[in-house]
C-alpha cells in the first residue's frame, strides 16, 4: 500500500544554531511554550507576523482615479466653506 503525500505540505528543518535565517528546535520549543501553543502553531504565528509586515494587506486597485471619478466624488462632497478638524490628542493651550 502506497502512502500519499499531500502537496500542501513542505519539509521543515530546524537549524543547528539560531541565526538571522533560522532557529533551532530549542528556540522553537521555547517560543511555543511562551505562546501556549505547539511548535507548528508557533511557526504559523511567526509566518503570519512576517506576512502582515511584508506583504500588502489589500488587493491592488486599478491605479489612479480618472477625471470622471474625481468629478463624481466632488459632486457628492460639499465644496467650499470653512472646514476644520478638532483634536483632543494635543492640548494646544499649554503648548
């Protein structure tokens, strides 16, 4: 009977020592323990963190707006008049 290997899996090898390009099994175990998960989940967590930092988190759009789109937006947004934004983030009186 042959064993069927799923195509959505990869071989993962730990490094013998921690470096900029990999971690040892001991480090993976410590991370997993600290996170309260198993080693596989710790690896997934690390990859997800990298994905959020390095990959766009939205679908690419069709580029800049066309002149027609800009006109449609301007039509819907009241033009003219004074606008201001108040912020309570900074105390401007004591600045």
